[in-house]
């Protein structure tokens, strides 16, 4: 298992996954930032949260999506960005699955408030979300030395392992 973690190709495989997920989350947050009221209606349609939390989530979640998307695209605090995306995707997958099981006639509210007629949720939506969750988990678990600003700012010699502690000078 250590060989799998240590394989040098992970940063190169994770890069397209990071770019793809980063773009997905930037696209997803765009309409939510511009129209939080419409996004609040999308959240309310799931019938999962108390009404008092809906507006707060509609305001805060798009900013988290924006931050996570930028982190993945830039390779800055990459694993934190991947953890945020994985957490959101797990939450979204559960919400969509429950909505499909309950037979709610709605759109997912992921990219724009289009309504159930033009973009209804389905088991395909659940599978799509599971795919994005899998990609984010790959980046989180295996991209230990990401290509991007994390690597640039590390200022270490090529081939040197990433460490998360400082050496003490005497």
C-alpha cells in the first residue's frame, strides 16, 4: 500500500481531476453568488433543513464552493480544497439521493435554478455526484505533492519529501 501512496505519477493524474473539479465548483457557485434568494428556494425544496438555516446556507455555501474551487485550480492548500469538495459532495449526494427516493419533482440547484421541467434530479444525478466525490477523494488521499502553488511555495529541492514540520536549528 505504501508503494501506491508513494507513486510519483499521482500529481500528474490529480492535476486534470483538480482542474475539472475546480471548474465545476466555480461554475456551480456563480449563479448562487449572484442570486442567493433563488438558491435558498432550491435548498428549501429538498425539505431537509429547518427554515432558519436555509438563508444562512444559501449565503455561506457558495463562498465555500468558490474557495474550494480556487484552491483546487491553483494548487494552493490543495488537500484542504479537496477535503472541502469531498465533504460537500458527500452532503450533496445524500441530499439528492433522499430527494430521489422521496420522489421530489425538482432540479438539483447545482448550477442554476432551472426548475424540474428542464433539469430534473434522477439517479444519474446521484451517479454524477458520486463520480465527483470519487475524484475529490483521489486528490485528497493521493495528491501529496500537488502541482501548483503548494509546490512552488514549498521551496524545497526536487525529489525531497513534503514535511509538515520545521526543523530546529542549533
